[in-house]
């Protein structure tokens, strides 16, 4: 397990899947804001590619996020779009509603930076988030990410187009705590 100050990132367990499905992906509004594809219902026994881990997929590394104090599942984190040639990747995370506002997001981003820069030897990490996602913007900037641009009206969310903010962090600019 990779550990931060509040959370740990570990492999996805089978019993994580129903919790993540119910609390993150079955929430139409949350899923519509987090995914780049339209929400659709998934049957309970489906092998949902967003949740079930394919250990052979090298370009996508999903983690379950757990509290260090007690081990409760609090969300999911992902290093995705890993490009080993250019040594880049993207960061994504989703916290259960009951786990938001506790500083977990900032800690998750810090642990993903450690994984990307130290463990994987990447050069650049990138985050794309909706412009009104103040929590993610704050978590990214507290970890040294720099706003690099705005993708105007690039996300279709629940009947309207929203801007996305593009943030980047280079290994040489990363300051681990």
C-alpha cells in the first residue's frame, strides 16, 4: 500500500466494488461530472470497466483509497493515460460523499504524485477538472500543480456545457512533503 498522511492507496478488492458502484457511479449527477462519457445504468453483476481492475492494462492504474486510521474505504484514485515514451500520465480521483471535506483529496493527489514521479519515473502529471470543482482545484494547487489553461465549454454535463481547467506538474517542480 502507498501511504500519505491520512489515506492509503491499495489494490482494488472485490468487496470495494459494490460500495464504489452505489456511492459513486450510481449517483447520476456525480458520475456525469466525473466521467467523460454519458451515465448509463449498469446491472449489479456486470463487470464494469471503471471498477473491475484489469491487471494487464499498463496504461491505467486504479487504486482504492482507504483511511489510514481504521482502513475504511473512502474512494477511488487512478493514474491513467500513462505514456511511457513521453513519461506522462493523468490523475483522477473520486471520494465517497461522506469522505469529502476532510482533506483526503489533497492527500490522494500527493500519494499519486509520489507514485507517478518516484515509483513510475514519470516526468509530467496532468489533471483535467471542471472549472467549478473547487475541491479538486484546491487539492491540485496545494500539491504544486499549475493552471495551464481552460478548455472552454468542453464538457457536456447534465444538459449544459462546462469549462474544464487543465493543470500540470513537472517532476522537477514537485515538492514532496
